[in-house]
C-alpha cells in the first residue's frame, strides 16, 4: 500500500468521526511529501527521524508530529498493513518550554500606530485595526475572528456570537463599549465590495481575510513597531499572543481592583471558551506587573489585613 493512500484513509476516518483534524492533516501531508510518495514498507526509521527533527532545536511541535504519526501507525497495524513501526520509541527532551509573549500597553499602541495602507496591502487599515482590537479586546482566537459573520456582531446587545469554534463549541462573548463602537464603525464602513458578503472582516475586494494574509501583515507591523523578543529567540510575538495578553491583563486588573481572583479565573475560562480551568491557566504568564500585584495582595493577607 502507498503511504499516501494510508494517510487518506486515516484522515477520512477521523473526519467522519467528527474530528476537524486540520493540523493533523497538515502534519501527515508534510510527512508524505518528506518520504517521497513511497509504499509503507519503504518508510525507513532514519527518514522518519529526519522529518521529526526538522532543521531547528527540538520543540513541542516535535511531540505533536510524533503523536500524529503514532496514531497513523496504530491505525495501520490494527489492520495488518504494517508489521513494524518506524517511529522512535521515545521522544527527546524538549529544550525549552514555549512562553507566550505578553504585550505591554505601549507595544499595543505602537502596533496600532504602525497600521498604514502601504503596510496592509490588499486589506484596508481599518480592517487590520479592527482585527487586532477583536483579538485583544474580546480575546478571540484568530480563526474565530476571521470566521465572524455580520449577523454574529450584535452591536445593540454588545455581544459576539462565536460559532462552532475549537472543540465544536459555540459561545456568546460580551464586549465593552469601546470595542462595540469600533465594530459598529466598521460595520458602517466595510470595504467596497463587501456588501452582502458572508464574512465580517473583508479584504479590499470584498473577499475574506485569510489567516496567511493576517499573519503576513502582522509580521510587517511587528517589525515597524519594534515589538520583538531578545536577539536569538526562535519564536517572535504572534497574533495569538494578543489572546494570551488579554487573559493576563484581566488577571492583573483583577488583583489591582481587589476582585475575587478565583471567581475571575472561572469567568475568564468561560469567556475564552476553554473546556476547563486548566486551559485558562496555561494562558496566564507571570509578568512583573502580575507578580507585583499578587505579592502585594499576599502581603496584605499575611499581615492580617483584608485580602481585598
């Protein structure tokens, strides 16, 4: 059997069971291309390890690829199509844990100020600004923001309707008055050609804004705004880090205003659409400001004062 035929059957099965399987499908497609369109019996452990290792240091993505390929070979072995698995028995130690980038307020302002027609080719500056504010102000995932339809933006009720997102969950997202005004203004002045288009955020010709286009424009804005990690870091700030930033800033503000932080975490988890509180905890990064606020509250508690 050809490797590509095995992959096709495996992806078809997973998707028929209700899994989106998009990232996994990309991993398997890359694996098939790296192996060179061969039969299952021709897949060699050395070639598999070369694909897994890639060109940089071992990251969590190595583990993701390894897990996807293990599922593929379990599928093949159960059906008797292979007798051996060419995957490494154990995963190597990941060099360093990935830490999301938490933008400062000054960096957020610089990103917005960097938006000009020359830097957002094909997409209006107003669309790009609205996208960034959606990701930070409502804590949306990039895919959620790009999939929004005009009917999902309820300006009078100050609500966003996020449909069938991660884990096939839908949710209502309340938004504040400032973000509501931004969205209302955008609805009134959407790019020419958007008209009755299904997507809320549209490029200049009225077509949907793709993930690749959004990320390309953001890389330009990030460089112009000089928002970056220290020299030598593999990972640079991402659009998705705006969602991490929103979660961390909410927690800092909760400490600063004397809110019940435990209750806040539960509410934040629901707001972000996480299936559990553990998912929200992974979004939170200990910034100097968060550390100061948490330490100050603990000090007040330890000295016998109120926790507020």
